[in-house]
């Protein structure tokens, strides 16, 4: 399956960290998670553990980096409401504690992958919009 996320460099938000985000690596991790989740009947436990750890780390950075993007949007618009809901869902996925059992771990993995995927799309849209201004 081709990568639908454009590759771009995201400079860190003020006070966040001192290196650009590797959005290509993040998108590749999401694709790996989707492949693992399509395993039958469930992904392997070691794959689930590794991918959950990677996606959690990616999502921590993305939640931080997308805060200024949301703050710059016109609040109260339909697009802001949608993106705020995406951001809130990603934060909730981060806040979810350890799961018990492989099925629950796979569900959590899916939530993290979705959060990373959607926040990458938000950053890509913001990056594209900045290029056109």
C-alpha cells in the first residue's frame, strides 16, 4: 500500500524539542501497524508491544506539535471542531493505560496508529497551507 502522507520537515514548535520531526518514519510506523493489525487472528505480541511503543512516542511529539496549528485555526469553524476532536482523541489514546490481553492491546495499537495518521495529516495540511501563503 503506498504511503499517502507527503514527506516534509516539521520544524519544532517553540520550546518543544530541537530537531525536526521525521514524518516519513512516523508514516512508515503507521503502515507497519496497519499490516500487523491485518494479521490473523491478532498481531504477534512482540510486534504489538514494539509498535505500540513507537507509535506512543510519535504521538507524544505530534500532539505537542499540533497544538500551535490548532491555536492558529479559526475557532468555532467546522474544520477546527473536526481537528480539535482528532487532537482530543489522540490525547485520550496517549492517556490510556496499559491493556490486558492481546485483543485489547491490538485495539490500543489501532487507536495510536489512527492518532498518528490523523495528526500527520493535520500537520501536512498546515505545512501545505504555509507554503501557499
